[in-house]
């Protein structure tokens, strides 16, 4: 193991070290008498650089410091706001007890450029040490992280996987893979491409290798040709917060027989020709009515029609939340609503929500829109409808 002084300048730690030494060498040293798992939680709750400073106190504290199961490297903190932060992480991981497993590994570098090789090595290290929860929020610029480590796709310990980056998109090998115990998956800036000539792409059904997946979030991803099929999936969230990703929002199929919650946010309405979600309980739908570049007149004309078709596919929902922007999109073609059947036959509660400023301003929801949304409900007079303040 490397000495801790290789990681910190002495001048920045002297005061802190003296205070810790005084506490742990006194007759009233209660902290050191605590069991290892409690001390690990205490060390994990502070900045990891401060945690490493405790290694000077004794051999036990050094062992505790370099065997923590929960690791957080936050490049947003003052200790990591330069390139030396990556060197510290590398030194710490190389000094860590190689026999100690990892429960949760978190790395955040939203506002600082991160070397993709370094990031890949961190992910590989976490997986090889049995990580159950992996949370990566990384800005790899100007060179993005394009390929994830191979051992990620065969992990038998991983339960929660959150990956986000800010430059281009991540792709993975197209050969079949499985993460058998994964329950929660959040992906941001991935490519789901149907390109047979590309040796690195997602398979058409990338989630078939996650047999017990229960929660899936897809944000700002390219989804051409994507099929979502999962027998255990209960929560599905799809979000396209950038216009670039919203121009081609088409998922080929969603088949989730026990799905209970569906949430969508985007600049255009989602298109999905086949949806099998018979147990749907709640829906949240937010389509931004932004009628400006890069949208063409063709897209503008299709928005209301695509939205009506999608709401019809979500018709099993009992609790429905629509933003006022979504109402604006419906109001773009009132004639279409007049001839379309009301989508939500099982709806118990409809909630209209204001998320951001509306252009043009809306004070009254058109009667035709309200009739379209509510008249098909079997709950009739007992149907609950909630409006935002100052909206009728």
C-alpha cells in the first residue's frame, strides 16, 4: 500500500489530523470502540479526502479507510476541482484493500472534463469488486466515453446502474449480454441504433438480458428501432429534454405486462406502434408545444395526431397527469378531438399541471379538450379533475 502522504500535502491536513489524534488517543475515545460497519458508514458520510486522513491514526483506521464499501468521488467538491482529483482517485483505488468488496460506487464530474480511459478504469474496478450500485455522472470532453468495460455486461452483483454523460453517446457491443440481478437502470445519452453495419450498437432488445428489471429510465437517447420488452418492469420513464433527441422519437414496441407507471417528457409526442401494458395505473405526459426550429411544418401537423394515438394506447391508466403544454398540443387540432374516442375509460383522477411558462398564455382549457379527456371514463360524476391555480 502507498503511504497516505503520497495523496495529500502535509500543510492542508495538519490541523485535522491533530484533532483526530487527540480524540482517538484520549481515555474517552468512544468512536474507535464502534464496530467496523458503523465506522465505515461514518467515513462514507464525509468527503473521501477527509476520510483518508484518518489513516494516520492507527493501523485499524488505515484498514478501515482503505476498505470502505461505499465510495463517492465528487469532482464538484472543492477537493476535486482540478486534474489532481483523478490522480487522487487512481492512487486511492490502487491502495485500497483488494479483498474488500464495493457496495456503492459513485463518480460525479458534471462540470469538469474527465478522461474517458480513467472513467472506464473506475467502472471496471467497481464491477470487479462486486459493486451492487453504480452511479456515474461524467463529462468526458472533448473525447467522450464511447465504450463501457466488458465486465459490466456480465456482472452478477449489480442491482442499480445509473450512467450519464454529456458529450455524444455511449454505445455497447452488440453481442448478447446479461446482468441477471439488475433491478434499476437509468441511462442518459445512449445510442439505441438499428445499424447492422456498426460493430458496436445496442441489440434491438437490449433489456432482455435483465430478467428482473423493475425500473427503467431513458433520457436523451437515440432510440431508433428500440424494443422494450420486460416481464418484471413496473416503472418506465422516457425523457427527451433536448430538441435534437426529440426529432425522431420512435420506439418500435413496448411490452411490459406488469407495468404500473409510465412517464414521458419531450419536444414531440412519442410514437410507438405496439404497446402491451395492460396493468397500467398512472401516467404522466408532458409534450412541449415548442413550434420553432428545428421543427418542420410536417412535424407540427403530426404532433396532435401522434399524441392522440399515444393517449389511446395508455387508456388503461387510472391516474393521469397532463401538463398544460400537452393540453396546448391537443388544442392544435380540435377537429381531430371531436372525431376521436375518449382515451381513458378507467380514469379515476385527471390532474392538469403547469410546469413552465406558457406561450401563448392559457387561462381556460378548451371545452372540447376536456370532453375528449373525460367523457369516456366509467367513473362519470365521481371522476376527480384537478386544475392549476388560475386555470379553468
